[in-house]
C-alpha cells in the first residue's frame, strides 16, 4: 500500500487524509516526532483491525478459499463505507465523490491494494493457508 500511496502523494493527489484527523480527534495535537510516531502506530492498529473481518470471513469458510477478487471487493467496500461515507460524515467533510476523481481514485486504489494484499497474505504463509493446509497452485 505504501508505494502506491506515496506515488499518489508524489503526484500531489489526496491520500491519507483521515489518518491525521483521526489521530488529532483521539489524542489531540502532538509535537513532532510524536505525532508521526502516533500516526504510524495508529496506521498499523487500524490496518490489522480492518483486516480482521476479511480473515474471519474466510475462517468461517463462507467461501472454500480466499481469493484475490474477494480481497479487492473487500477493499472497495471498505473504502466506500469507511473512507467515502463514514469518515467524511463524522468530520463534516464533503464526500469524496463531490470532490471528483482526483480525490476518489488514490484512496480507492490504496484500499483495493490493501484488500488484495490481505487476501494474498492469507493464502501464502510459507506455502500454507493462514489457518493451516496447503496453498493451492492457483492464487
């Protein structure tokens, strides 16, 4: 996710907009480097918590195996529910779609990459499923 997000940032596109807002809302304004450390830790915690529903979904074996497409769908749904609706409403911001594709595309792509990465990591863990068993040849 980071290389994709940094590429969008280098193109001066909006990405990572809500991390600092959530950090300030939860912990207040902090001086540097503490704010950057807080945001890094917050990013890891939110990332792990965000991956749990997808991993639990597969653990319950709703589908026979994790598929990369499931991860991509999860990333898109997560973006739509959390970043495109909930967070803008919580912070009183305009919806990303109101701001146009240069705001929608970077965050959506990063969330698609996140979902696919979670699916890929769930499938490949030293050649085994995250919860045991051999990984099939097809990913």
